[in-house]
C-alpha cells in the first residue's frame, strides 16, 4: 500500500491521461465529418431506399422471386451511385426458392369466423380450399410418431401446447438508458459452449421424419403457435428447400389468441372444423443464391479493403423492414454519402448485401470462405447429412492471400434504432480507436464502446476466421418486442431520424477506417478448442 500522496497522485494522473492520449493519437478528418453530417441529414435518401426495399419489393426470402429482384435492384442502384464493379456473387447451392400469394384460414365449426394464420416458408400450398376436423397431437421425438399411425387422415393438426398471454411488463417501444449502456461495458467472460446446435439438430431430424410421416398418413395440414402475443404472427420455416426431400403438408403459424381459443373449444365441445386455403409455390429454376457486392476504389492502399454490410434477405410475414432492409438502406446510404462527396479513401471500401442470413449466415460465410479464409472440407458422412449451419467446425482456419489485406467489416442488423455505440467483439485494441471515432457524434447519442461480443448476424463470419468484424449498438425500439420476424415488420415501424443518424455514423467509421495508416488491430487467429476430458461414466460406457 506504500507510496507518497504526491507519487500516488502522479500515477493517478498518468492513468487518467492514457485514454485521452490514445484518442489524441487517432486523427479525425473534421472537414469530412462536417460534410458527411451535412449530406446525411440534409440530402438523405435512406428512407427512399427503405421504401423501395419494403413497399415495392416486399419480403425477400432467399431464392424467392422478390428476393432475387431485390438483389438485382440493389446492384443497379449502387451502380447508379457510381460505385464500381457492382455485381451479384453466386454462392451455394442454397436450394429451392419459395413464395406464397394467399393464406386464408376460417373456423367452420362450431361457428364461422376468420382466423389469423400464415404459412411457414418452404411448405406446400393446399392447391384448393380444404376442410377438416382439428386434432391436437403431441410429437416431441421420432419415437412418438408410431402411436399416430392410421389416425391422421383428413385431419388438421395442432402441434403446439397453449401458452399464456404474457403480462405487459415492458414497453413495446424502447430506448437504451444510460444505465443499460453502462452495463454493456462490463465484459462478459465466455462460458461453456451452448448446446444449441445439438438441440437444433434434433429438431431438424424430427421435422424431416415428420414431413414424410404426415404425407404418408394423409394429414391435411399442421397449425403451430406464433411466438408473439397481441395478434402478432411470428414465423420462420418448415418443409424443406432441398429438392430431393419431402416438404410435408401445408404448415401454418396462428395467432396465440386464436390458437388458444381453438384448444379450449376442443376441450369443451370436442369438435372444431377449419377450412384452409394456401397458395404457395416452389422455385427450382436456380438453386444458387447471390450476394450484392460493389465498391469505391482506394488510392495508395487500394489492395486493402474495408467492408460494410447487412443482410438483404428477410422472412415473409411482413416486408422485412427492420430485419433487415433498414440495415441495408443505412449501409447503402453510407456509401452513397461517401461517393456523393467525392471523398477519396486510401483503402477500397466494399459493400456487401448478404442473402441466406436467416438460414445461418450462409451468404456471408460463403463470401469469407471464397475470398478470405476457409476450413478443411467436411468428410464425416453424418456431418454431411446436416444443414451447413449445424455442422461441427473443422480446423485449422486456413487464411487466403486477401486475409492479410483485410482491415475491418462493419455490420448493422438490429432494427431501425439509432446507433448508440459499437461492440468491440472482445478486441480490446480497437476500443480507443472507436472511442475517438465516436467523439464527433456524442451530440447524436452515440458514445459507447464495449468490449463484449454481439452475436447472431453476419459480422460473425469474419470474426470466426480472425478478422475484425463489428456490430453497432442500437436502440431496440420495437425490434424484439414486436417486429422481429413478424407480420408487423413493415415500413411504418422504421424511424427516419434514427436511420439518418446511423447512416452518418457508419459513413464516418468506414471512411476513417479506410484512411488510417495501419489496418485495424486484430485478435489472435482462432484456434481449435481443447478436447473436453471424458467423464467417468463416459469411460465406463466405452469399456
């Protein structure tokens, strides 16, 4: 505990100055920042881009006609803004496309009334309206299929348990508080790996067997429960996008309030009859998928690259506004601003709008594997049977020549809320740099740089091979409470001022990353984790 008061004071002063000195070492182009702010706030095109992606192009499921149209439109739009080498990069094969044009569900007995439900992606239509009695089933494993043999023909099956309506204990529309942002600064020490892959693998295997079983047993359709309350329809996929696999029977997700009502009627009266009319179509013409890529060429460091992007694909219940047309519109606006101002970056700035994100970051992972770093091919036959996102990682990471010349990737994919900061993704060395880059935007509410990781979106494809990949911290608004993957994810839920603010900050971040003397610092290249020691019961079993 020793040391004089004077010495301790000097040490405290030096420690207090360290962040300031780090900030001072990182140059800011204040003239460029002023011009970016002026262009981004006074001549913004971000909402026009968003409106085209949502109101005009609509839902953009990967492989669907609307998804492919969105890829072509973004390529053309970026070329109009004078970005160079605008192109669609193929990856895959992804599998069949899918779309639907009609979904009508009515209760016929005990009384006639319309019900709120939509089909899951990659499930078949009914071809014509079909009617049948409702039957509740409980199938949690393949072993439970046998008890339903001979009992399902002509039936409409309810496949989920009821769920109580959640109490409204949080606001539907939220801004991050100072306290919440401060909590994010506390680093989350990595724990034991999650078993989500194993759980997802079991669900995938059950769905594949269930699809074949229900077709064989001549069930009419299945009805699942939406995971949102308040009449909100949140849904994803069913069936299969693999041409050689069974797509099962028509599968829908229904609003909680209507689903629970049907269950109560079954318990009380014992008889409910529904009519279902779904028009859905599979698209087999092209099994590949496409990322949109374009760039602003650099000058003296043109061989090095700074990337930005978001995923263009969406689910089909709404028009994919917050997830993630908003992120794509912001990234497109950021490069439009840089190009409109005729700023000349030293490094090449490359934008990528991904597809297949909703099925496991497939488009961004394919891009990284093609251009930056790959892993050894999967050879285990059991692993090859699984979808790509469920396969175990192979080692080691094998960098390609462009890996060395890559500086950073910036991603936006958490709705239309304004940027409040950035996740450093466990990369402590970038913290003082990002703090400096945020300094001109404190007046816009963006101040936080946190070391903790953010997951669930395309920056992970870069991070997984040791490249700097970052996701911005955003105000949640109604992203997780209402719009995420739901029929409410429409243009009306976007906030124009927030998207303008985000566009300005992204443009400045990308521009400054492209102008630095050095590439952004990196974390160590990921290494294969050590094998877990066998448990005693495992050893006994192996004997």
